[in-house]
């Protein structure tokens, strides 16, 4: 992703897709602390309003926004004086390639970076994780008790995006054909109100072009039926892409759910069953192509999110209804677990259930325990197939469902993980290329 989209001047500090180690303060620093950044939505008298303020408040902050992240909140990008290693004359001491800022071109001291916390490398910053403060839990850095998880993050292309509502020039829009949220570079005037409004801090300001930029979900690839670069290049094969059909009339009600813990259930209620004849009829009447309906019926995302209900949106309490969903991880057994226990309960794992709940369910631990329990049942089922032991009683699903889960989560091929219909705009990019050169500017005297 970095090499494809942000390898240019003004975008050096941008990572449309980054992977954070949790617990940690993340990228940018403390992005989850909406008391500081005022991102997302809040309910006022039962109505949704931007946390960053109303129209009058945002007008007063038009030329200076106090919740605007600074470069130090991300990191100052740098390179090294490699020329020193190549062209230094013979000397008694070995030449050193010192760091140099990509912004000022001056020598600098490296104090932070986008992967500073990888695998708990920083150590102490893990204690400052905002989610730990929410659950009132201290963590120990002793080897036997420490825990961590990796959290890949990109723009969530939300159903109720706060960035769209906050943009004074109306440059941000959500495409009707596929739901991708984009920024019109012609319409953007660089007001930067979208940056603090996004609670996930996935909109960036290009200091070279004075425009806002964000993840485009690789829409040129989607239009040709290809997955995003981050999904296609994932070595762990842990990303899935598929079509979700939703009821647009239920979006506002879902985002306005009074109790944040109930937003997840309201969100699921807004998703439509693509195998329901009523849904198919409504989709056809709305002009959705049949190939999109068929893709939704075979969508791996729908199976994980709605059919099996194994995935959750990141921080649903922000009320943006994000479209990137996460299956909570199973973690190693804590040392306090009993011996000779092959599959302990969710409470006996290293990652606290309350911590995962703060990330994915607005604090609803019961939902996390339910999913972890199903994943443990899946492991139990596959183990009994190998050992010949009888299945334990009280399993949530039948054997056929566990087989389907195993095939999708464990041994899925590329065609199983990505189900994307080509030709989002009814015309493929290959067809559009035939039109290249038929219109444009002529160079006087030739080019």
C-alpha cells in the first residue's frame, strides 16, 4: 500500500494501511482518545451531532482547528545519508549514514516512528493504551503475563462517515455504486476539518499539495474484480472481501442507538440477507446488477459478519458504522489455567475479554465471550475429528457449519476469500482504456 499510494512528496508520513501492536498508543498517538480529538458522532437530545462541534463551532475553527493532529503525533519521516557511505574519502573511522528529515532535509534525532511499538518494542507506551484506562486495568510486562495482538487499520469506508459531514467544501463523498468513500481533489480546499472528525484518524493532510488524502480502497482494482493491494498482499491470508447489502433507511437509526453496546446489533439488523427473495427483489428494483446480488449471496464477509456473527466493527461507539470488521483473536493460555486443559475458556486466555470488548463491542464482554466460545468449539470439533473422540454436548452450531467455518478460516483459497464482481460502473477499466487518447489537450507543435 505504501509503495502504491503514498510514495511521493507530501505523503511521506501517511500510511493508508498500518498494523499496530495492541496494547499501545497507536498511529497517530492516542488516536482512540476522542476526549482529546473529538472524532466521530455523539447523541444530543436523541439526535446525531459531530463531536467536533456544530456548524457555528466549526465555522469559528475554520482557519485553526485545536483538535488537529500535528506531525509529531504521527512521526517525522526520515531517510539516511546513504551518499556518505558511498562517496566518503578514506578515513580512520567508519562512515555513518545519519538520519535526515524528509520534510526539512536537515539532520534529526529519531524519537518516534510508525512501527515504534511493533511487538511491544517500546515497552512503556503499552501502559498508556486508552482501552486499558477504560477498563481500569494495569498490565505487567513480565514475560509470563504479557499479552499483545496485531490490529491492521485502514479507512473503514463507514456507512455514516463523520468526515463527509465535517467537510466545509463538500469534497468527500461515498460512491453509490460500491460504498467507497473518496475525496475529490478538485473540490478539496484544504480546510482539514475532516482530519479531526474521523475518529480513526485515517484522513491525512498533504503538505505539498494542500489537499486531504485517504485510503481509496484500491477502487481501480475493484472495478476490475480485483482485491485491494493490502488484501491481495497479506501473507497471513487473514483478509476477506465481499459484498454486503444493507438497508439505507436503517443506517441513521442504527447510528442513533442510545446504548453504544447495542449499536452492533442494530448494525446487523441493517444488513440484508442476500438469499431472501424480498431482498433480491428490492435490490433489483434499486438497480443493483444481478452479478452483484450473486456476489453478495456468496460473500465471505456476509458469512463471517451476519450469518455466523463472528466479526465486529472497530469501536462502534464512534457511531460511524465502519465497514471493516474484525474476528477477535484466540490467544495463548494464561499460566493460571489448569493443567491438562486442551481448550480453556475465554476468561483463561492472556488477552483480557474486557480489553477486546473495549476495542470491538463498546464494552460488551458477553458478545466477545460468545464469539471466542464458538471459535473454541470449532477447534474442539476439528480435534475430535482427528482423535475420534465423541463431540461434546451443547455445541452452538452443527457439524456442517463448523466444516464451513474451517474451510473459510483455515484453508480458504484466494477465490474463496475474495468475491468481487467486476465492472462496478458497468464499464470495466479495460473498456475505458480504449477511449484513452480520443479526447484531451493537443500540444502546439507536437509533444
